């Protein structure tokens, strides 16, 4: 059970890293493998949630809320697993 909690916490960190790096759409050459890894690991989960939650329109742009949904769901799951582990 502890290993699963640790994996979920690592995934939260990886998802957070992808969100931060997404603010910089043109990475330098040395960072492209990092971007590719983060995208490969997080995109399948985000792709599952995107059809369920439409983007929030803000002026001319849109804010993807799927990472927020995933963060909340993962935190709830981690809390449940930690409570069962006691």
C-alpha cells in the first residue's frame, strides 16, 4: 500500500512539473527529452478527463481544468489509501 501511495505522490509531482513547463512552450534543445517524458506520462490521464470538463473561456483563451480535476482526485485517493493504511 505504501508503494502505491508513493507512486501516486510521484505522479502528482510529475503532473505539476508538466504544468509548470507548459508555461514555456518553446523549450531549449536540452530540455526537449524532459518535456517529451512528462507529456508521455501525463497525457493519457489528462486525455481521459478533458472530454468530461470543457475548458474555461477566459477572454480570447481557454483554461484547461483537467489537471485540477486530476490533482483533486489524486489527493482524495492518497488520503483514502493513507487512512486505510493506519
